[in-house]
């Protein structure tokens, strides 16, 4: 039962494994190839030590933040993930509804079960959502979708740039001959000129998602993007890609100006409030949750809402235990990363 048996995000994954058809569970759970990056995403957080300060007043807490200037109750959000309908027939509507009730950001995938318009309609009045998009080779499709995204009220685009043209090889999922998340039709000739061309197709702010090197981070900054989204796609694309912890450290080492000039979001393997704290301390403004929301959705909106509240509780309590009363005070002085070998 959701309220008596489910106490953290890992419980939700176990429940989803028991409930879902094996091919659907595999399609959510899978990483690429050896799943080294998938595993590293989960394990990297155990290598970071958190500094907890006593002698601080944590009776008045602030965890609310802004993302691209929009107000949210928490600095974590529901990341874009395809085919929510495999967990529940309410599909992305439950994710939009739960995010809206909790006051957090949700950015649905362009490969969603429900239409752009249906997801928008499932939100609360005034709820701010972003939308993920790919650079499709089919320009007519692209222009049409961008128009519908804007017309439906979405406020920004997460433009996924890590699997443009070619997708990861997800063996675990392919065994079921049902790798439903393998989108076809991306433009493989995606270069800086295509990126510039894409920017002319919409007036919405664009946030490149899937940044994995400090060089690409700096390029995005130089091109004037308002934000970047550091991600290895949950280990589903390039196996061997570094974790977001490592990439954030690398950007800090080689292009620290990125953090002064743009917002940086990050995701990958975030399952505990403390994982989010680590990414925020390393410079992320907000942190995405991918699989946990998909798994929680086996119960529909109540499951996703419980996922959010359990995670928020871990996050809030751990901040208090660190002596941090305002989430914006988090910085590298709160983390010790000596166990991590720099890239
Ligand atoms: C994804 N992800 C993803 N990203 C994206 O930009 N467009 C998409 O359509 C999808 N689809 C998708 C499906 C499934 C089933 C998963 C698990 C993931 C990647 C997602 O946005 C995010 O980067 C990762 O899920 C983060 O890692 P965790 O939280 O799942 O470990």
C-alpha cells in the first residue's frame, strides 16, 4: 500500500518492477550497453561527503526557488521521460497534476503518451511547465510541435542534444524487442548551425539538455542560452559518459564563468534528498528526477505526489542537519569531493 509500505523512491522502483509488464519495466529501467554510466549515476553520490554545521538556526527554512525566473516550491523537478502511459493510463496527466499540486516544475517529453495539449490541460491553473523537444529531421513536424508547445502555454524548451541523430543501444530493453523509447527521425547532421537555426523557430527560451563537457557548456554560454541542463540521459545514451557530479566539477574547474552567466540544471541517479543537495552544492540551480516519477506513476497522481513529498522531506531534513536554512546558501563549502577523481 502506498502510504504504509512505500517509504522512499527505491521502494517505488521495487513496486513498479512487481507490477509492470517486464518489457515496460525494462524500458524504464534500462541503461545503454554495460550500464556503467547508469550505475555510476547512482554510486557517485556515495563518494561525496556533506559538511554539516551545528550552531545554526534552522527553524526558518526556505527551499523555494526560481527556475528561469518562474517560482517553484522546490529546486527539484520532474524530468522529461517518454511513454508515461506504460505505467498508468493517466500517463503524463498524473505527472502534470502532481507537479502542479506540489508547486514543482514538470517538463514532459516530446515522446509522451498524451498529446502536448492534453498534458497542458492536466496542469493546475497558472501552473508553469516547460516542454522537451528534439531536433527532428522533419522540419514541418518540428515547426508544428514548437507552435503547439507555445500555444499550449509551456514557458521554455528543454532541447535534448545528447542523442541527436543516433540513440543509445539499450540491450536490457532490446531483449524484449520493444525498445519503445528509441526515437527515429532525429537530424544526425546536427551542428552549431542547426542549433542556431533551431533558435529562430521559437521565441521560447531554449535550454540545451544533455551537456556532458565543459567545452559544450561554455559554447552554450557564448551563444547566449539562458541555461544548460547537464545530463547523460540517465545512462541511456553514451555508456561511459561521466556523471553530472563529475561534469559539474569539470565545468567549475575549466569554465567557472558558466555558473555566473547562466542557470545550470542537472540530473542522473537522484534518488535521495541528499543526492539533490550534492548537485545543488556543486552549482546546479535545480535537479531533475527521471525514473522515480515514472515508477511512482504506477499509482497515478497519488503515487507521484507521494514520491514528491517523500523526496522533499529527505531534502528538507538533510538541509536542516547541515545547518543550511536557505537552499541558495548551498555551495562547494558544503561538499567534500576528494574521493572523486577529476575528469
Ligand atoms: C528518459 N529521458 C529522456 N530525456 C529526454 O530528453 N527526452 C526523452 O524523451 C526521454 N525519455 C526518457 C525515458 C525514460 C524511460 C527515462 C528513464 C529517461 C532522460 C531523462 O530526462 C533524465 O535525463 C534521466 O531519466 C535522469 O536520470 P534518472 O533520474 O532516471 O536516473
